[in-house]
């Protein structure tokens, strides 16, 4: 007799290896379900069990009490009631033998230090490799236990998910408890903090250690050889791929667990609205193409049915024609005129022939009657099949057009704020759209054929039968129209801040253009600019298209081009120019930079054999654009665009946005935008500081639920300032993008940090330690704070007067830091040469006299403390005591310092001088214009800067400033 073991199964493999080799024995234990295992069989997937196939047994069946033997009568030392150490959710005891390999292990040492902030709880042992124990603390079923009860199609999806993510499903199975107990939700894998990075590293190290440990502890029987090798290979794979990139493993586990939970929600509560985690691109493509292929099979089947109906109708037509011939012959034999011409013998023959014809007529009538009924049934069946096909096509259309295409448009909109955007997504969309529209077009042709067949042989449907054929055309045409009109899209958006009289471009694409013969006669596309009210009117109905635009665009029309290699039908407007704009009346406090427009693209074409068969007029609008006429409007215009892109909701009426949003959502927008321009996002400390800038309070406060209105973001100035929060942030971002990107990307600039926090950071550091932060008061400026000693030996924290973009156009940040020997260590412990040497501009300094007779020179930044005693110092904090006099450094050509606190440590800062007091600010240069060295005589610029300092009674600056500039030749 063949060995078989039936045992209770919740989520694990057989309890004892002896069951495989104990001869023809039978061990039974049952609760609700039991699994049959074929002994001596090497199962696929590296030798361990395939997914379990459960068999139902009575709940009252014997539980762990009977072992039946035959032939060898070998005892099985397992499944005894008193060996149980744990309980199943249903109250059934589990077998201690099932976890013999691991149950004796002491609890592992926590992988996370107490200060990490992560959950330190670790199970006393992992899920037994061959056992079924569950932790007592969790009487509910784990995610993995519930996942294994999913239907086969969803289980296959889970299997594919782990296969494509390069994490063997064995790891998910045997380490299920440990995986599910990690604090994944506390990790921000997209913008990880230092704590997140430490956690990810510890996860990888711990998982590798556990894999290697389990491989060693597995029994030595041959049945576990492949599993032992598998664990060793996986440990090596994880060490190779994730040791240097641990956050990737965190990202994979979070995604896979989210997908499992999504599948469980769908299965356990099918009526609930789905909240799926994003499906990986590979799986999504496979999923959609599988649905399309499934509909294609049905469309092929309906086409086959129509061909069969055509043959049946042809046979019916032939029989009908024969019956007509018989009827004609019968009528002839009944004609008195014809009979009068015949002899009695001929009449007798005609009478006999008429009897034969009558019989044939009845036979044909029977055949025709049956044939007519067969045709009617076939038509009804085909109509039902087509209706089901249309339902399937509508589902695919909804998935591709209403979900994936809308999702692509949303991602495109967020990309306008700097969010990552995969341009290849559109290629997948076009593939799905083309495959779908091919099936729709074929289905429409089938409807037309069916209508033609019905018109050739009109047959009356039985009573109670509805003529479904007459409604099919409208259904399929509606699906076709939705796909065609929805896939006319703006592939490359025009700039959302659009300056009048400036050239701009856009690209429009018709995703179905490579199909349906549209590309054979490419349509013309025209572009126009419309207002928000006109866009609203457009969306209210197809016949409410605006007659006039609110501006004039040059080069706004052209023919679409078909790119044979890519199969794309598109048009690129390369040289459009907005010549004029008509604005609406101003509403309340709304500025012109808050008024939104959009570009309307329109076209028309026809489908079908005739021009009038299917005529389409398609249109699409761009994302909202803000029209400016001067560079100084760009800052506020960008704010309008960012707010609209981030907070607009799907299906909105143009261009409605909420008036206030949560701070957590707003700071995410700022982080994404900053990252896109500077290649590094904001730290948690940066975000907290920004919140205090907007709300007040301290960086330890919780701001996530606080609401931020549009007015407080970009209308109302900050407290005691003449600029808004956004204007201050925007200028810091612009400065970083244009002049500080390299050091910022490497993390050498703290940036958004308060002066008080910078002082706290530096107080305990060695002398000469410095950091860089954006000025609180000087908009678009960055300052250096460093720790030094005064003449009395007291430690002071000095703050250089902020550098602006114009300063960096004269001499870069790295060069300025290199010029100052007092700066040694970048906070916390990086030698300044290691941090900034690679960002210095390489220049060649000439020695001696040049051929043209001029003596070479170079600009260096120095500071002088000799004449700073008695300087009046302003302080950012009015409560801070002011110094009576202090020796302070001064930077040349125009950088000074000053401030103090009452604790004996002096803090020097000159952030708060009025902008007009700063050297060079009073000169005729607009902050919106790009500063170029050839626009200014450098020597005169520095002389004027020195005069500004000397003439200002509040700034006692050394009058010999020109002495700090080495050999400045005024003739150059």
C-alpha cells in the first residue's frame, strides 16, 4: 500500500520527516482540513511542497489520537496530545515535534537599538520550517496564512509577484512571522532619513543571518538538502544585491505585502471599493494583455458563429429558392388553361407529378421552418454573445482609458512639479489602446454583418423575445467613440508658466492613429488659448465649444504625421508664440499670476467606408497655464501651478483646487520640487524648520495635521517680513539650483535650519567647525556659521553676512570657503577640503608680466576684525541681549557679521540689514535679470561696495577695503 499522511494544515509542511520513510504507515490528525502528501516524491520548486490542495473533513474527526499501522508496524513518535505547546485559533493543540528544530532556541537579540525608534519585538522563533505553530500573541490568522487560502488564480499572481521581484517565495513562506512583524510602515523608502537607512541595513543583515542560521539548523535528511542549498543561495544573493542598497529590499517587501493585502481585501470583501497598491509595471502589462487576449478569444468565437450563420442562411436561401420553383410548378399544374391543352393520359401524369410536388413542398416547408428556427436561435445566440463581448470590451476600455490613461495624465501632471515620470508608460498605453480598439472595430464589423444577414432574411422573433440586434450597433459605436475621443492627448505639455511673446512647444498624439486607417489621411490640429470659464463651458457639453479664444497664438496649426517605425500619429508644435492675451476681470484679491488659462487642441476626421459613416471631432486641453509678461511674475506664477498640479482632484471642474491643504501634503510637494531641481530632497529637520517658519512653534512640534491656506502660502507675508513663505522658499531653491547644487546634493549644506539650531549644533564642536544655512531674513541668501574664539578666549559663533546669487557669480561658494583659513571642519566632522575641493573652479594663475603689459590679479575673500569694535548689531530675536561692543570679522568685498547671546557665547550675524544697505544692492540690477560679469566693471563695483559700507553709520567697516583686493587694475 502506498504511504500517505493526512495531517492538519494551516500554513505549513508535514510535521515529521519519518512519515516519508516509515513504510506503509498512516497517520491521521484533523481539525477542519487535511492535506494528502505523496511520500517519496520530489516536488517542483527546489524540492519542497507545492501549494497545498486542501480536502474537507468532518470537524468531529479524531484529533491527534489515532495512528494506524500496517505491515511494518513502525511507531510514529509524534502527534501526541501531551506534547503540545501551543494552540491553533480553533483550540486544537499543535505538536511540539513540528517545531523541534527551532522551538528550543532562545529569543534572538533585537536587531534594532533602543534609540532607533523602531519596534524591537522579535518572535522567540521563526515560523517552524516544517511546523504549524503560531505565536500565542496573535490568535488571528497572519497575512501569509490568509494568502494561502486565496483562489488559484490569485495565488498564481502572488507567485509571479515574488518571482519578478527576485525574492524567492520560500523566504516569504518560512519567514512569514518575522517579515510581517517588521515596522515597514514607519519607513519612508522614497525619502529615507538616516534612521530609515540604518533600519534597512539592519533588516538585510538580520535576514541574511537568519537564512544562514536556518540552513545550518535544517535536518540532515536528503529531503531537506535542496531547501538547505536554497537558503544558502538566497543569503548570498541578498548579500550581493542588497548589502549596498538595503532600501531596495525594503521597497520590495513593502510593495509585495501591500499587494497581498490588496488581493485579500478583494477576495474577502469583493463588494468593497478597491484600494489596491500600485501594481508593478510588468505585472500590470501582463494583467491587461491577459484580459485583452481573453476578449480576443470571445471575439474570434463570435466571428466564427457569424460565419456559421452565414452558411446556414445560404442553405436556407437555396432551399427557399427550390421551394419557390416547386410552388411555381404546382401552380402551373393547377392552371385550367394548361390542363385544357392536355390529353387524358397527360392529365393523369400531371396529377401524379402534382402529388409528388406537393410532397416535396411539404418537405421543403418543414426544412425551411426548421431552418428559420435555427437561424433565429443562432441570431439570438450571436446577439447574446456580442452583448457579453461588449461588456468585456467595456471593462477593458474602462481599465485602459478610465483608469490607466487617467492615471498617466495624473502622473504627467505631478511630473510638472518634479515627480518622477516614466516616459515609457505611454508606449504601453498605446499598445493596450490599439489592441482594444482593434477588437472594438472587429466587433463593430460583426454587428454590421449581423445586421446585413438579418435584413436579407427578415424573420419574426417569437413572442417575448427582444430584438437585441437593433441595440448592438449603438453599444459598440459608443465604446469606439469613447476610446477614439479619449485617446487624443497632449503628450508633451506646453510650459505652465507661459511668458507672452516667448516661443513655446507642445506635442499632441492620437493613440489610435496607427489603426483604423486614420494615418492614411492625417488630420489637421489647431491650437488656441482659452480661459478658465471657457474651459468650464467646454466640459459641460459637446456642443458648447468656445467660438473665440482669449488670445492669439502664432504657428498654431498643422497636419499630424505618422511615424512608421514607432507607429505613432502625432504633431509637434515647435514654434508657437503667444502674441496677446485677454484677461478676465480681477476677482477680489486675486493677482494676475493666479489667473489660469489652458491650450485647447482640436481636430476632426472620419472612420469607415464613407465620409459620413463615423465623423469624429476630437479635442483636448493642456494642463493649466499662467501667462506672465515679466520675469518678476515667475515666482508667484510657479506657486499657482504647483498648487494646482498637486491638489487638483480627478474629474474636477476647471480649474478648481482646495483653498487649504494639510501641511504634510504641502511639504511633500515642496520636497518633490526641491529634489527635482537640486537632486536631493529635504531632510526631516528641514521640513520641521519650514513648518516653524509658517506656523511658529518649535521643530519638536507635530505639524502634520495643521492646515495651510493658499493665502498663507503665497499671499500673506510672513510675520515681520515683507515677503511670503513661498517667495522665501522659492529664492532659496533657485539659489541652490543655480549655484549650490553640487554641495547640496552631497549633503554638505544644512540649508533649512534655524539660527538657534545651528548654534546648538556648533557649540560642542571643535573650533573652526562651520555649517551653511539659508538666511532667515535675507531672501535668496545663504550664510556660514562657524565656531571661533575672540581675543579673550571665549567661544563665539559667527555668522557671515549672507551670500546672494550675484556674489556667487563673482566667486563660487567652494572658492570662498577655501579663502577663509578660519574654517576647518564642515559640520559634523568633514574636513573642508574633502567636502569642497572638487567643486572649486580650476583656474590658471599667471606669474610675471604678460605680453600686453598688464599685471595679473585674482579676487580673494578675506575678513578683517580690526575696526569692528563698537558696531551696532541687529538681532533676529528681539529678546536677545545686544552687545556693547565686540570685535567681529568683516568679509571683503561685502560680508560682515554680528550678534550675541546672554550665556557668554557670542553669535555674530548681520542677516537683518536692509537690502538697500548691502553693497551692490543699490545698483541698477534687477533680481529677475541674469547677472553677467561683462555687464559691470568689477573694480568699480567693489569700490562702490566699499563706499556703501564706509558711508553707512550703522556699519563701521574698514575704510581700506580696496586693500583687501589684491592688485585690482582699474583699467581692466
